[in-house]
C-alpha cells in the first residue's frame, strides 16, 4: 500500500501520511466494507483515492481533451523502445521527474492495473483524457530514459 501511494504522490512523507490516513479511515468505516471484493482491494482503493486527494491539494490540473488543441499537435518521433535498456532504478528516477498528472496516470494504468475508465473515475477525468495523458506520459518517460541512456 505504501508503494502504491508513493508511486502516485512521489513523496515519502506524503505517502506515509496517506497510508496512516487510509488505515484509520478503513477501520473507522469498516461497517461500509460489503465483501464484494477482498479487504486488500478495498483498502487499496482507499489508498489510491487518498493519494489522488493529496495531488489535488497540490493543484493537480488535467486538461480535458475536448478543450485542448491535442488534435492539432504534430506527431513527434518516438524513441525506439526495443533499443532502450530499461533498468528499474532508471525508470523510478524518470518517473519521479514526470509531472503529477502523468505520473498518476502511468501508475494507475501500468502498476495498479486499472483500465482507462476506472482511472478516469479515480482522477475525475474522461477516459479519452486518460488515453491522451497516458500517451504523452509514455512519450515523455521514453524520451527521458533515452536521454539518460545517451548521457552515460
């Protein structure tokens, strides 16, 4: 649960606070647990929601795809994924440098296993915005990883 929060908030003390608040909230509202899922899944959802709330307090802003000029953007050349040697430490470092919105979307989709619709519900954005944020985050992450590889 700590790692889930840490991947989203990108700050150890915030993740610890989220974890403590989540456990307190879970035990305070234990009567709301309806056994439709495992206790761990229910608790994980609380942790994710509390982590997202921390980001919202930091003024996390998503731009709705219908309001942006994303359709007018020119496609940039993506780095060649097959030639990049991905190391766990390099990925964590690169993820830490992503903007909060990108990091949240990547964490929820790739690490936590949520789909576009679930991620959109959690972040309170549309699934199409999730797709756009995911695509942009992946491009930025791959670009950062390629730069770090070429710097070595």
